[in-house]
């Protein structure tokens, strides 16, 4: 009986979802193809700056590919720091309902997800992102603002600034700088 109820519930949900239209993956101005420069295999080094107040260096690899009917770019990342390996996935998309690019990041080593709104640079030299506040282990919240710059077809620079609970709203110190080199 339990399996029958599950089957009926699944059929009902599937029928209900069919009532909604399938939205186009792009609009007249933008689409996920605007971020195609991310596609490929990359090696990266991510380091803390002096102002971060601690030493951090992570080296790893990022593989970005089209995902979910080419509506997303999924970047699967693996990095190592201090002998520990972490895995995370970045899902980039263009939300044509909201009229904006977005990023959702999921981490294997931390239960919190990060969500960003992305603004492309006018000169097509990269983009900037502002994140929703994220809980950090000490109970405060941290908001990330990142600038991703294309330094050539095979090189990206990613600068991350942080603002934490209790800091002045205009306090955005540069805490991390990462460089990505395309290897494939």
C-alpha cells in the first residue's frame, strides 16, 4: 500500500509540473552562453591576503561544463589546503525571470550554501558578484563581494572581499585572491 501511495503521489506531482510552461534558457540580451569562457579544465591557486589575518593557500582543479539542458554551467572543484581536500560545485545560470545571472555554490566541507547575483562587466572582461549573507562558524554572518577578471582567454583572477556582522557597511577588505589557468 505504501508503494502504491508513493506512486500515486509521484504521478500527481509530475502531472502538476506539466501545467507550468518551460521557460526559454535565454532572452534577447543574455543567456548562459555569455559565461561560456568558464567552460574547460582549470588549475587554481587561492590565497589569503595579509589583511585577512590568517594564512591560507588552496591549490586545485576546476572542471566546468554545460549542465541541465545547457541552462547551467556546473564547475566541479577539488582543492587541497594544509593536507585536507575539499570538494565543491558552482552552478552558474541566467535566470530570465529575474533578468540576472546567478551562482549557487555547494560545499562538501561546510553545510551552508552560497547564492550570488552576478553583473557582467560592460567590456566583457569578467563579472562581479554579491552574495547573500552566509553563516560562519563563529555565529556571525559574512557577505562576499567578488570581482572576476579575464586576464586573457586562459587566465582568470578572482578577488574576494568580505563584510562580516558588526563591521561598517562600507568595510570590504580584500581577503582572498585566486588565479585560474586553463589547462584544457
